């Protein structure tokens, strides 16, 4: 293991390491918890409701650009190109509400939201378009320590994007990359998914009890395991 890998294994995302940045936990604190992707987690009513509420609320807030005068007072600058970009038309396909809703959803579920800034020849921005967080890898250059953005596009090509053209909105993290919310909440999501699955099974059967086992005497651990296994096999056949 390299020295960087050693420190990374100790400190996780809190470690100051160069190279590819990882925003997932190094291990699971709860045994038996399963990986739940952001898309699957949205099938849980609590997750969907929270993400919808927060993203819609943030998307409905005004995003203004202000001119600050020498006395500290400020007034909105409605004429500048940045105000038009953020408040009226971020790109050709989205309204500001749709843009910020998509960005917030990515932030909440994946811990990071990315957008590509389109620039004119003079360097001014004319568009800002969301990028898939699942297709983005963040790397700190081993020599300079500067952040690089590697994007796997729909043409099966890896684009190395100029950081000046990437808007990176980070959740809680180390400053270079945000933590993956879904991965860090794996135990809670597994519990919620299991509870919802059990409820579906129960109501699918009309809420009826499929059977009752009443042992005679005290069972040994092995007898308990054999009984549970046999009952499970009986249910699967029924």
C-alpha cells in the first residue's frame, strides 16, 4: 500500500490525500445493510417526499446578483448577463426552477452536484447545464494538488474538464468532494426498505397470519434454526 493509500485508509474522506477522491464510507457500521442506489432510494416514500420538498423549496427561491456600493448598500443588478443566466435562462432546455431542482436533488442524494459552464470567447458565461454526478470523477493532481474533473460522457469518452468551467456544489465533505448521502445512510435506508417490503408482503396476503408455531418445551439454538428454516421453506412452497 502506498503512503497516500495508508493515510486514506485511516482517515477516510477526512484525510488530506491526492489522487482520486472517494466520497463513500470505508466500511459499514451496521452488519447486513445492503447498498441502495440513489434511484432505488427514491422509491421510499420518505426519501421521495424529503427530496421533493427540499429541492422544490430551494428552486423557488430567488437567485439575484447585487451591486455593492462603497457605503455597503446593495441593489439588484437585473441587466448583467449572470443575473439573466441564473434567474431567467440557465440553458436552452431548462427554466431556473428546473435547473436548481435538478442540482439540489443531485446534491441531496449523491452529495455532489455538477454543472458545465458554457463560455463565450471573451470568457463570459452564456449557459450552465447540469452534469450527472454518477459520471463524474474528481481527482487531485499528484504534483500540483489542484482539482481535476474527469467526466464520462454519453459517447463513451472521458473528458477532462477545466475546473474554471465546472460549477461544483458540494454537500458535507472535505472541501474537495461531498459525502455520498445515500451510502452513509445505508443502514437507515436498508431498514426502511425492509419495513416497506414486509408491509407489502403482509397486505398482499390480506393481513392474514400464515401460520403459528408453538414448540413443546424449550428448543435448543439448533432446533430453533431448523424450525425457522423449515417454516421458511414451507412458506415459499405455499
